[in-house]
């Protein structure tokens, strides 16, 4: 059955003085207002939240908390897929047999120390081997990046171009963590290496935030043309080809087939740039470039706002911020604004077909959604 995005909402990303349920409430109210719907018209809610111990909220039955906040007894399904949770929430919402479903994602990470957040994130790594060895995500993605760069000749300079582009985009995004904070090449190159080849400014930043979307079976201006999801083995050492994420390729294949399109039909994309190398790999896994040629897209400026395939107009995880559970739905928020022509200074010309690519773990779970402007 056809499904549409009828409304979207999103909090400002950063360090919030609000609880998770307050951020959910804010995003939901904006999405309902955008959809011109009352809460009474919503048949179910899918909420993405990872119950990290470091959030300090001690609340695992978050659906009940959300019901209390909304003062509504309703089916509420909580999903947790690490950084892909928001995309998985939308994937599930599309498939529920209700006329209108809310997909909402949230995470609160600012109360914790870096060590606490890192430990929480590590629970999405392979439990027996990688966790005991301290294989935190910068290290996992660095191993993948090293193999990718060795095989295809990408450089730290290419990674830096991704960071510079995404910070430039975020500087015009009033809801981004790095709003108004563009960076220079000199600052980028002086930032310390944290896990070769990654400098500090090659890594996304953990923030607080919430985002929501109203999924409707009733016709609207933004159609969910395709929706794909794939989960692969958890460990980096289990990847058959460390220079590609099979889960992304398979999820994209599903979404393209449902939409009846090919990659070249995509006008713009929000991809999961947890680290700058991940954006380069996504260019290839999503079909925007041939294998090993993603570096040419960034070198030639083809993924900038004025390029033929703009990527991460919002600033991406890298510069908008990455509140884990909310990230996948923040991508949908940006695409809807772009497709409606409501993105202001970062508006892409002739935006007709948008793609959202959300990943959990190091390429473990990938969700791809294709939105079409009608």
C-alpha cells in the first residue's frame, strides 16, 4: 500500500536542557502541526530510542512514558538498532496497517562523559571479541577506512573535503549543532589524529535531539517511493569486503526496486557520515559512483549543494550532530524540507527524488528510504 510523509518535526540538535520525552513531545507537536493533524488521528507510534545507561533517565519502558506525556493510550512500539534506530522506526511505521502512524526518534547523550558514551556505543559491537579488545567505533571505522584508502587511493585530503562540505552546509542549518561554525582547511588539518586516518574533525559528534515524521496512507505531496532494510553480521572481521557495506547495497537495491528507479534518478541524499570515510563509501554502495571512484565526486565538488548529486545538505551526522535514535528521522526531515522547497539558504534546485541512508554499527544494519515529490 502506498505511504506518504504528511508532516515532519525536529528539535534543535545540541546539548539540551530537556529530557528525552520532552524532546519527543516537541518534535511530535511540530510534525503534527506540519501535517495539519490532531493526535487523535494517529493510530500508532513507533519510537526509536536505545536506552543508553549514560542518559541518566533510568527509563526502559519509554513507550509508557510517551503515553503519559501525550495523555493517550495507543499502540507504541519501541525499536532499538543503535545508530540506525530512526530509519528502522520509519521502516516499521510504513508497514503498520493504520491510516496515520507517528515515527519518532530521540536520544539524550550530553549528561554523560565521553568515556560513558563510548562504553554505551560499544554495546553495538561484536560482544565476545571486539568489545573485550576495546574496538570502539572510531577504531572499527578506521580499519575499514584504511583498507578502502589502500585499495582505491583515497587520501586524508579527500576525507577533509567531506568534512569541509558538511560544515559549510550546516552553517546555514538553524537546527544543526554546528550552526554558524564553518571550519577552514587549516583548522581541519591541525585537528589531532584520534585514530588514523581520522582527525577529530573527521568524526561525527554525539548530541541530544529528537525528530519525528507522520506516515500516512492518505495522499500527500511527499511519497515514500521505496523502503529497504538489511542486517549483516556484527563484527568488522566478518565482512567479506571491508571496502563496502553489503547491508547498504542490499537496502538500496530494495528501495530502488520498489520505487522503480535507478541510483542516477536520485536528486539529493542524506547519508550516514558517522565518519568522513563512510560518506565516500556510501557514494559507491548507493550507486552514485563506481567502486573506488567515490573520491572523484568529492574532489570535483559533485556532492556540494550546487553539484549534480548534493549529499548531506543538513550538514550530516558530521556537522548537524548525531543523536543516535533521532538521526534517521532527522534525515527525513531534511529531505522533506528540500523536496518542498523549504530549505532556505541550503535549498537544492529542482529537488524531486531524495534518498535517506541510515546505518547502525559498522555497516551492520542499513536502512534506505526514497522519497518522491509529487
